[in-house]
């Protein structure tokens, strides 16, 4: 089942608007109905008022169907009428843009609302914990259901044949790495990938583990997860059959849940891309995403790992988009090899905390690199995106350039590093003068083993103070004075000209790695 709030968030991307009744957004929706001229007893929590001639008629149908919310095709000019009609009859009215196809909308609504009903096989609720309990009763052992990365999705209340390894797995919501290594060594994961039949894993007292029966949860060739049962010996007969059938029931649930989640993520991703690329109706898009009309920051994230790099990026995207609606601060999309998230601005530190929390949910072997754009209104988010990308490149290139507080750099704190990074990129591309005082001194140093470039840099950084420059170089002030005189014989320095001094500072910064 879903709430009206979730339905509003998803359908907003299709031009559907809720009129009034904001207090009903937490209402739970379990069923969908469409009026049928041959059956006047139609009932459901969501009424699709196909064929209604007016908002008033649609609301009347909804009252008869005992619906919580009614969807009616009507223009924006009827919003006030819809709000008033819904208020007087305690029905939430959602206006459907006349350009939207009913058939498309019906498919979306059915997919969302029916997520919490029975499985297609009619074998009971799709709630994974209920499935785990039911399966534990059938097989006579404690059950855990895990995803392909060994994260716990659900577990049974039953502690039959439970052991310390199972308890630890449930407490941390993931199979501990030492147990995963043991399973890899025994080729358990390889066998799961190759067969649909339940397999037995021998006990390992050193890891606090009694025996296990495990079966893959699969949709076609795709591995969706696995079901584990604690048992001292292999399951046989009806218990073996119950485990195999239970895996297929779990697969149905996971497919339905994923379809619903994928729909929401796709809607969210499309809207976020519009903001990142720039759109004339940015304020409307922000409203559809359920974000407040305030300044926001773009965060760009990449994952780095020696194995399954693309899978880790998808996992990061999944974590960033878990909890659609008001339960998380940002909205995200995947573009190429980068995860982009729009966060309401609460300062650079809050954005770093978000990145840290995202990284904490990934496997320890994954390194997260990120960049944080400066705060911007909705219409200027493309600029924040470019800033985030530059900060990300900075973070990936050299973590020593991170902001002083640690973590990924933010543009408004690290704009100077970004500027130098741009200058160095220009220098590498040959977009700075190839000849000049700095180049001449650098060639002289290479041929004569002098230290003219270092001396020039120290003098410029000391703003012409010979004593300070000498301290930085570890020489006497007279040595600096003599070097400057000899340097002016090699190439015209014109140190009295502030524009020349600025140009040399920029050149040194651009060529410095």
C-alpha cells in the first residue's frame, strides 16, 4: 500500500495536481476503482473518474465508491471548484491535465497502489517480514532474506536453529565481511549464481555458524537476492520444496517493489535532469519534486572501487533515492558515471554530512569522491552543477585540496583552488604564453642549476620583502638581492610594474603542480 502523499509526488510529474485536503496526504491507499456503467457497486480508495463530465460529478462518484481520492480530467481553471467540492464531501480531488492519457495514468496508479496487496500467486502478503515468518514455519528454521550484496532485507521472528552468526548479521543488517569471505572460499556465491536449486552450507563453529540452506532468488537470469535458512542438516522432502517455492514468492515481491521504486526514481531523475540542464519552469519542477522554494546546492558524487564499479554507483543511487517524499532531504539522478543530488542549502558542512552518510552505507572497500556546488536558486542550478563537477575533479585529483574542515570541497570555500585548477588545465592545453620571464628563468635553471624560479616565487609571495623571501628560501637577504639582479640580466622582469608582477604570479600558479 502507499500513502496519498506518495501518489501525489509521483503523479505530479504527469501534470496531476492535488486540490485542497492537505491533511489527507498521510491517508493509506489500498485499492483502485474505475466507474462501470454495468456495475453500480464499484468501490476503492482511489477512483479514476474516467468519463466524468465535471468535477462535481466525479466527486459524487467518489462518495458513492467510498473513495479517499478521486482523479478527474479537468483544466487548472477548475482548481477552486475542485477544492471546494472535495472539502464539502471529505474527498481529495486530483486534477488530471486533459493532455494526459487515461490508459497511461491508470497503469501508473495501479502499479503504485497495488504494491502492498497480495502476490500474483495469491499466496499471501508481499511484506517480506511476513514472508520470512511464513517460510520459517514451513521449513522449520530461522530465515533471512538478503539482496545480492548480502544486505538483510527481512528476517523471521523464529529463532529455531538460530546461531551467533545469524544474530550478528541481523544486528548489522548485513552479512559480516569475515562470513562473506568464508562463503567465497567455499564458492557459495558462485554456486548461487549457477543454480536455482537450494544448496547446503556446512557448519563452521569457528564463525559461530550452524549449517545453512540457501537458495537464489531470481527473475529469469537476474539474481535478485537469496533466502537463507539455519539448519543442522540439508532440508529434504516437503521442507526442501517449500524453500524452493518460497524463493519464487520472494522474487515476485522484489520485482513488484522494484518496479514501483524504479517508477518513482525515473520520475524523480527526469525532473532533476531538467533542473541541472536549465529549464524556464524551474520553480514548478522544484515544487513537483516536493522541495521548498529556497536556495539549493548540487552535489556530484563518484564511487571508486577495484571491483563492480558500476554496481557501486547504482548502489549509491539507490541509497540516495530511498524514501521517496518528505523523508529525505535531496533529489537525485544518474548521468553517466556521476550521481547528482540537489540538496536544500543548509551550509557546506551539512552537504558534507550527507556525503559521509551516503558513503557509510556503501561497502568499506568503496571510496567516495564528491564535489559541492555553491548555493543557488532553482533557476541557477546549472551553475551549481558545473561548480560541483569542478570540485569533484579537484577531490579526485588530490584529496589534499579538500576544504579545511575535511571531506569533499565546496565551491564557495574552495573557489581559489578551483581557479588554480582551471589555470593549470589551460597551461596543460597550451593556452598560456609559451615564452616570457618565467619560462626564460625555468630554462636557465635547467641549464645552469640555478634557483631563479624558486627565488622569484618566494619574492612575489613575500610581496617584495627580501627578509621574508630569504627565510622561505633558507638563505640570506643579500643572496636574494643578488639573485634578482642576475635574473634581470637573463630576462626583463620589470618588478616595479604591478601588472607584470600579477602576470608572473598567475604563470607560476598555472605551471605549479
